[in-house]
C-alpha cells in the first residue's frame, strides 16, 4: 500500500541553523501539507501546497519557513534560522482529493 | 476562531464498546475525520464523514454526526487491546475545503484493559 515517507526521523540542530525536512508524498497525489505538533499540544496546520504554489498558510508559517517540490517527487520544508520553539514533531501529508494521508513524522529538536 | 475539542482520556475493558466524542465550532466544515496514532507512528486515517451525512459505518467503526450540536463521535465495537492509541478528531477549516487545511482536536488516549 502506498505511503507517505519522511526523512530524517529525528533531527537535532542548534538554534540559528537551517534545517530541511524531507517528505515523499504518495505518487499520484496532488495536494501536499505540513503540520506540526509541539509536545503536549494539538497538531497544527502550517501550509498547503498545490500546483507548485502555496494555497494556504497559517500564521505560524512566517518568513523563516519555506516549502518546495524540487523534483516532482520530494516535498521539503525549510526552516531558515531555527528557534528553540520550533522543536516539535513535523508531519507531512498528501491527498488526491479529501483523504489526507500522513507520514510518520520528523522529530525536530532545537538546542 | 475555529476549534475542535475532545476529552483527553478513555479507559474501557476489552470486548466493550468505546465511544470517543468531539465537538467543533465551524459549522461550515465539509469533511470530518478520525485519525489514530500509535506510539512512535504517524497519523493513520481511520474514517471520515461528509457533512451531509448523519452516520457512517465501517466494520467495527461507527461515526455519528450531529450538525445541530456540532458533535462528532466515533464508536469502536468489540474494542481490542490493539485499539489502544490516541484518536484525533479533525475537521476541514472554514473556507478550507478546497485547500484541505485540517483543524485537529487534542486527541483522546484510549486505554483498553484486558
């Protein structure tokens, strides 16, 4: 069964460093998403992406964040200058229509 | 703003039915979902219901939607120890049925005792 994959599973970085989180969505899906879950809090929407552009973004998704689909299979989330409060589990999701399928997540720890 | 609320914890005996409840604020939510998260794993889509439906049954799972009260529930029949997990309710956000943004509840931890 096709699934969304994410790498790495755990990333540790120092404050101020750039990180890139990678996702491979399900191959025939058209819509791509990033969500995050800070420990003990709700899963929060960050951004949705369709037809090679952002279709919606949350207030969290400020200028420090960017997304890209560089090669038609990968979907990446870049955080330019990480802060302590960016520590969270980051989930990628993809959908063909209204069923969103999630990856296993990348745990980002900013020290 | 948009909000989805769930109770945090539910404990049942193996073989009993479990009912996990969720309330939401956005009456324009088009699709409502239930996801399951096992330890160390991602969010697994369990089932969903379209807003013009009252009920959906899928094997041991029954979803009930009360639009008037903005209340969604997930019933798991004959609950097994393998059903122990965190269950998330999610809705499409206001005006987001085209972009797909999901609004999540905080998750209900289901503990199934043998």
